[in-house]
């Protein structure tokens, strides 16, 4: 469904510096309760004033997101954190020192100033300081913590370029800042710091091993494996292309053979295959989309764009290779298996 609002689109070319007038106009929109989509290093965010209940309500409406799914507050400097939270544990201090600004979100007990509309009714709040310079400059000028979920329609893959945002939100928000393709391509790692031992609620570019080097104790949310994770948003159908997707796991030659066998019995235009630069030529039949290169480690960056591509192609069945064991494999497989509704076929070696 298209909205009726005029959505201004602004171009950011970091090579030439961010234009003062654009930054100030975008910051003004945020300050006055409006919505601006902007690039971060992970994915594009849909920003609004995180301390204003009505701005949060607008975010939920524009995304079509259930209002019990909390938003992340984005800040531009460490000292902005203190007003938003009830306290900062030592372990959090160490993690921020190591990974902020960057693709890591921490959960704290919230301060009263943070409205329940932003936290989805929870007494905790998620906070992140992005490393994207333009994003931080925008937040700084807005002068408020910026609530920003990924800038996609609820249920669709997160946006990794401004065109994805336009597809989902044009006509529904005040401004889209086009800063080109994002650097990372998957959403931030989320760590719950309110537990005795910190818990990774969403795997991301900052891996468990990286976290363990800074704080010796951390654990994965057991619900991630059981598919009933603790982060409220992780339980919703997510990232899903419109076609029915299945992931094939096992030795790559077996995976290719199995996918080709299945594709052989189906109409060629209805079959989507999620392959890599290294394997794309091995599938004679179907709409083959390369997610990136295993060798060059670009799968993380290409995943969400590839999932959206299947919707454009209008395929009904999607057969996907698997990426366990690759660089950032945990984060990649978390998104891929969600997109596939956890449908995975294990092929013996
Ligand atoms: O990289 C990112 O984190 C991007 C960019 C824009 O910063 N943002 C993002 O936001 O991915 P969103 O809203 O799409 O995902 C936030 C996730 C949801 O699964 C939500 O349930 C969880 O964070 N979350 C937020 N606040 C929480 C809280 N207080 N306790 C547990 N989970 C929380
Ligand atoms: Mg999201």
C-alpha cells in the first residue's frame, strides 16, 4: 500500500562531505517529530525522536510493525547514554570501549525518560552508537536519541541501499537520505547487559568470539537455536521472500546436485536459486541469484539484496546454498534460516 505523503529524497556523497543544509533539514524533521530514513554501517534505519511517543507510533505505522516490538535508540556520543539508562554495568563499559562506535547494540534497564512506546512496553532499552559518520552527525544535530528500526516494511528483508527503502516507505515518511550501499549489510549484534552473564540476542558482524575477547563471560540466547528467541522482534516472520525457500546444507557438490535435481521438475521461471559467485554457473535451470563471494567474504553484504531480488523475479520456489562455517556464518545463517522459515535439508557427506 502506498502512502500519500511527499517523501523528499536527498543524496549524500561522503566523498564530497555532507551538505550542511541537508543535515540541518533532516535534523529539523527529527526534532519536530517527523521521520527520516538514513544509512548506517549495518542497514538503513527509519529514524524518529526516540523520546516522543507519537514519533515512535509513526514509526510502527510506517513499517506496519507490531507495537510490542521495541526500537533501538541511536546516539552520537558515549555521554548521551547516561540519561537513557538506569545504570551501566562494567562489562558494558568494556564492550562500548571496544566496539563503539560500531555495529553493536546493548540492552540496559531504562531510565524513566524513555517512553514505553519506544521500548514496546519493556523496562529495558536498546542503545547503539553507529560508526557511520553521516548517521552520527545527523543524530548529533538532531540533539535527541534517534529511535531507528531497520527501514523496511515489517517482514521484508532489511534495506541495504536507499532504493530498498524507497520501495517500502516512499509516501509514508518525510525524507530518505540516499548514502549508497551500506558497508556491512546485516543488522547489529544485540547483547543483553541486564543479565548476570550477558546474552547475545541477535548475532551480527561483532561475533561471539570477538565479544569473548573483551568480556570473558557471554552466552548465546538459547532461544535462537530453538527458534523462540528473547528479543521480541526475533519471533516475527522476517526477511521472508514471497516464494517458499529451503536451505540445503552439506558438501557443496551434493547441494548443487540436489538443487539441480529439484529444479529439473519445475517451471524454469518459477525456480529461484541462491548461489554464490563461485557456484552460479553450476545451475543450468532456474533464476540464479548470486549472494556474493565466499572467497571475497561478501555474502554478509549481499544477502538482503539477494532476497529482495527473488521478489522482483516473482519465483515461487527458492533453493538456497548454506553458509555455516563461512566468515560471519552465524549471523548470515540466522537471517537465512528465518527467511526460509527454518526449512533446511541436511545432505549427508
Ligand atoms: O543494525 C541495526 O541494529 C539496525 C540499524 C538501523 O541500527 N536497526 C535494527 O533495528 O535492526 P530493528 O528494530 O529492525 O531490530 C531491533 C531488534 C528487534 O528484534 C527488537 O525486538 C530488539 O532489537 N530489541 C530492541 N529493544 C529491545 C529490548 N529492550 N530487549 C530485547 N530486544 C530488544
Ligand atoms: Mg528490522
